[in-house]
């Protein structure tokens, strides 16, 4: 790329929050040029969000602390710009979209920036309609933003920023709440915007495989508050830098390495579609997979949760579920998937008692629990929300995890031991005396999971269990859930958009579409059904695409066998100790 004007410059920047003992960022030197797409990633707590908050001025405006060095935004020192000034330079889409909504309806929220700019009404209406069409928001324009699903909220927030014309766009975890199809569309839209508007885009995320669906000029990896790497995605993938810094590499890269292929010799490694493998490399990969053992089939046990004839509608709206039936079997590790707004969250709220059906029955084993309260159901069914901020009620980590035990009258010594054991397995023990406000989003997520696990529920329902987690905590959390499932027989139901997680860990996939079960089968069978993939906004695994590229006779068997191999390499690594 021809060198262009610097839009963002960090010159020996360090930052320490007032409440912390050590700097979160240390000696950052970084320049982002006009028109670049820069992908900033790093493990949980590495300083990614802090770096973003320095770019848009939230630091030090909202989060005071000690700042040294200089941050320059479009040629102007950040210290000389207030938040209003910076808002004309940098548009920001936050990880938690609820925190940036201002309108009573989606249309009002999308139009908010234009109204502040005193745009003419006809221009305002035209631009709102244009962005609503691009982000599939037409049917939502008159709805309240707070009533939308997580993915819908994310798209509204994105539209509200994109509708204005700031030269820079900062996205903090933009894929966090999007289904796979919407995520692909979002990334392609960003790519198009850069080509059309000479927009500078900074993406802060840990979903490396998903972000690399579009060409990225540079990847910047943060680790322990420092720049660990700043290079092209292809060079970073070839140098094994991701794993060294606790990040998930694309699954197809893992497969190539497992087959013994020298990835340094692979052309266009960062572009799955354009990946260029030699004939020898293709043969090496297909032969290696062919020699892997066939995965074992799992047998269904007795029902533990049964929904019979469930009917539900929100006030003054059409029915979401009409005589809906579903059975979850004891000891299963199941995934619930489907496009945004199709009823997944509503279904979970009906199971946990936060919503009451208009008719139908809910059985736990052979017991009818249709009339049980939320608290009564919580003794049997643990539930972890997608957004940890909606669950946290205490100031300190230990107190939050201990709360459920204390409410149930567990003695202090037993409580302390079980809380400490749970914090260790979830990677939170070093932070046991920290205030929750000092944690990153991913760390808060682990706190809420720990608070559910400490109660030893028979069924554990998790909404996007690995959202915001880096590789180490992703693997640790999923290994723990697998151990909990296999050793204790805990039934696990995961609501997820992560196809790799679904394929790697679920025994069964339930695909929901418009209040009905579109498909109910093994993950591999779901991902071979192109009609289901399209209708439910799912995505093929990169392993399947790789298998098709190398001419594997059965791409889904290729993916299944590799996933089984990957599972076997992790078996026995986690032990349930609570």
C-alpha cells in the first residue's frame, strides 16, 4: 500500500487506570493510515478496549488515569480534543449496543446523528431507508431498540454510526452478537465502505477467522499491554504468532498444521477462498485425514427437559411458539442455533421461568414444573445470559460467585472452598478480590458462568458461552464444560452462533426458525444441509471449504474426523473439582 496520511498515531503511549496498580498499556507505538483496515486483537485483558477508548476519547474523559506519550487523531493531539470534537473524527460501534441507544424507536436511533447535524427531513428519511435496507432493519424501524435480539441491536448501532460520514470507524467486538450470515454481511459491508468512501476502519475483536473473511491490511496483536506483532495477516498466520499469544487461529490453519504441512510454504494462507495448495500438500492433507478413526456415535438417554404443546406470544404480537414440542435428554451437550430474532432467547426464558407460556407443559424428568417459580427452577437449571452486565449484582468477584450458595444457606467454609475451586477452573482465582468493575467483558462473562457452576445444577444453559473469551479461556471453559458433562452427567444446552464450537463440542444441534424446529440432528448433518444453512443464517465450517478445495470425497466426513481428532487431543485435560 502506498503510504498515506496518518489518521491515528500512538507515540510511546502508556496508560494506567486510577484503580489499577500497573499500566494496562505500555509503550505503544502505532500508526494507522488513511484508508487502511486494521484488525486489533489480543487475549482477554490485553488492553484492546483500552486502546480503542484512547482512540475515541473515552479515555481519559470517562476513565481517568495516568497517560504518558502522545495520541494524535487526524493530525491533532487527542489531549486538545473533547468527546464532541472526536465524534466528528471517529465513529464508534460499542460492544454493548444497549449503552449507545438514544431513540425510542429504531428509526429514531438510526437518524439521531443526522438530526444533530440538522439534515433536511427528506435527506434524513432517504438515508435511514438506505441503511435500513443494507442492514436488514426495515421491519424493525418502528420497534423499540431494547426489545430487539442481541444481533438486531448490533445492526441498529452499526447503522446509527455508518449513517454519518466520519473519516474513521472504530468497531469494538462488532461480531459479538451477530449470527454467522449477518457477520459475513457486516464484514463485507465494511470492506465495501472502505473501497467507496476511503474510510479508515479499526476492528477490535478476537474472532480472527471471521474477521479475515475480508482483506485486512494489518493485524496488530496486543499482549500484556504491549504490541506483540504488527504485520500482514498472512505473515502473522505463518509465524505461529497467534497461538504464542493465546489466540485462536483459523480452524483450517490448525488442520493444515496437524497434517504436518509447512504452513510457511502455503500461498495466500490468510484467504481461505484464494488458498493455494500444491498437489503434494493436498495429497498430504487428504491422506492424513483418511487415516483418522471414525468418530463414535452417542446414544440418547432419558428425557430431562420436555416441552409439550407450548404456546407463547408477547402482548399484542403474533405467536412465537404454537404447540411447540422439544425434548432435551439427560447428559446431552446440545447446541441451539438459528438466525437472530427467531425465538432462541424466548425459548430459554420459557424453560427457566422468566416467561410464562399461554398453554402447554414443561416437564423436568417426569415432574411437571410448569407452575414452578424462577427460583425453584434455578435449583435444577442454571442459566448464564449472553450479557454478563445483566446478571451481576455484587461489587466484588468473590461475593458474586458466592451469592447463590449464601442464599441457599451453605456454611461459610464450604462456600469459600467451592467458590475458590470454581474460580480456579474458570481462570478467575487471581482476581478473587477484585471489583467486578475492573474486569473486561470477557472476564465478567466468566464470573457469571462461575456463579452458575458453583451451584452444581443438573442442567446448565449458556447463551454464547465463549463470547469475549480468548483462546486460553475458551479452551479452559469448554474443557471444563465437557468434563462437567461427562463426569457429572450435567446436561449442557448452548445457545451459540459459533459454528466451530457447535461442531467441536455439541452432540446434537437444534436449529430454530420462526418458532419451530427446522432441523434436529448431529452437527455434521446440519452443516451438510444447504437449505438449512441458508434459512437459519448459519455458515459452513472453514474445514468443509478446505475439504472441498482439496477434492476430499466427503467434505463433512473430513470435518467430522478432524473435529473428533481435535477432541481426543483435549480429552482428560480438565477435571471437575467442585
